[in-house]
């Protein structure tokens, strides 16, 4: 009898996962549509994605990430005052 219960429970989990995967696909398609609409209105999609990513982070996380990025760019000579290997 436990095999029947386990099989029914397994089937229920699989069906829930399948429904959620379908919902995820629909939402993903909706997000793509919004980005396409924004692009059609002249917005840079790459920058929009970056803004969305940054808004997910806490202010201190963004500041730390920006500080490390500035450090790396400066080390590569890509910011004013940076060390450059070019002679």
C-alpha cells in the first residue's frame, strides 16, 4: 500500500512542478514582451536589465560592487588616475 501512496505523492509533485514550469514560461514570455515594448519606445534593453538587477540588491551590496568594479577598472587604466601598462 505504501507503494501506491508513494506513487500518488510522486505524481502529485511532478504535476505541481510541471504546472509551475509552465507558469514560469508564461511569465518569462511576458517579461520578454515588456523588454521588447521598452526597446520599441527607444530604451536600451541591456541597461534596463542592469537597472532591474541593481534594484534587487541592497544599497550596501551595490556600493561594494561598484567599489570593486572601480578598483578593477582603475588597475586596468580604464579610469582617470589608474595605473596603465602602456608606455
